[in-house]
C-alpha cells in the first residue's frame, strides 16, 4: 500500500512542478515575447513592409552575412 501512495504522490508532483513552470513562464518570458513582437511589428510598420522584405531578400543571399562579418572583424 505504501508503494501505491508513493506512486500517487510522485504522479501529483509532476503536475505541481508543471504548474510552477507555467506560472514562471507567465510572469517571466511570455510578457517579454509579447512586448518584443509588438516592438518588431511597430518597427516594420514604421520602416515599411516592402523595405523590410527587400532587406530580408538581400540578407538571405549567399555570402551576405559572411561579407558583413568579414568587414566587422577587419575593422577591429
């Protein structure tokens, strides 16, 4: 009977731990993500979707980021 009680307590502890993690996310990372998404959305609206998409196409070309990193480290 003690084994059954220990198993039940361990099973409930899984849900208690999950609830603690959920509360931690709710008060920690989720508000940060919401604010970050709002800021990025505002920045895209301010700059213009066409210009952001053009930059994304340029940045996704092969070697574009490599070129930027080489220039950055060359100046150091």
